[in-house]
């Protein structure tokens, strides 16, 4: 389930593996519907011969800026990953200069590679990335106060703040001691300030630990080296239903909020 820390980890590893600055010699699309909005033939032609100048991230999107001026935007959704080795579920392969191959794999068959002239077509719809300076406490408090929605779905809304998914939303709310069903405009300045800091904190720790992996199934997060993240033992709420809260010892509870499985401590996070 790649969220901001997982996508950031993969982007850093691709840079560390020297993918930036390499020319795309050929493109093989194993599952045609991986790419959009172009046909596979046009997509491959557009990429062939260009160089991947820069790999960057915004929210949960990864971007390859090409020497042609165009940008490949990749969304890993639930289970997308990259590897330098071939494997099952490879959907797209880039042969790069210097003998390097980059495999994109996904256990599900989504359209997830978009070639665009201007990344703003997609990025303009996103709120500020949670780990950038553009995401300020003032902006966050205003955005919460001027709405009348449950707090958890609101912080998952990528048009308000980009990067949080289900895991880190639960972790941030636990950290700030806020019940996931609290209404956004019922939260006081101190609570919003704590939640703002908690969002930055859990994402920063997540990046430091190279992301989270939960469960052992095929759909779980793997980084470029095929490793699951180191953050799994460090989660405080997500996936810990029935286990004692690290703060108060009472059991963590699982409920459904806006159709998402949600973990919280009923003692520390009261409504
Ligand atoms: Zn507790």
C-alpha cells in the first residue's frame, strides 16, 4: 500500500541505482492497459531515445522527467513496485543505457503510467505535499476549520493534503490523540496543531524506516531491493486491533470510517 514514505523510498532507491541520466533504449509493455492515454505503440515511440533526466515525487505520484520535455507520471496504487530484476507480474520493462533494466510490476491490472506534456494537469488537483514547506500549519488549520467533515476522510483527501493513505492517517490520529470520527470544525487550535505535527512526524519516520509493509501477501509493499519496509514494527495503531495501546495499555479498536478499516485507541482518542 504505497503512501508518501513508500513512494519516496522507491524514488530515492531508483536515484541511488543510477536510473537518472540514463537513456531509454527500448520499452516493453507486457500489459497494454498499464499505459494511458496513448496507445502502446505511441507510448513506446515517445519514450524511446529519451533520457530520464530526473526522478521526483509529489504526494503519492512518482515522476520521470524526460529529456523530450514530457513527463511520465506513475501511480503505484495498492501494490505497484519496481525492481531491477525480472519477476512475476511485470507489466512494463524499460531497457536503459549502461545495461540496466527497470521492471515495473503490479499484481493487479491497472492503468498507471501516464505520459503528459505538463505534470500540472495532474498535480494542480492535489493539495500541498505533506512533507514540503508548502504544507503549513496555517493552511492545514484553515482547511480543517472551513469544512464540516469527519477528520479521517478529510486528511485522506489528496486535494487537501497529498501523501497520506490509510496507514499513516491512523498513525497520525493516534499520535495526536484525536478520534477518527471527530468533525473537522470541532477541533481546537491545540488539537489541530498537534495533528499537523503528527502528520509530519509519522511521514518523516516512515521515510526514515523505508516505508511500511503489513501482512505477508503478494500485494504488500516491496522496495526496489525487494525488501519490505522497516516501519512495520513501529506502527502504533494501524493493524493492531485488540493489541494494547502503547500509551495506555487499553486495546486498540478497529472500526470502519468512510469505508476504510480504521484503528484507534478508544481511551486516548475520545470522541
Ligand atoms: Zn491508548
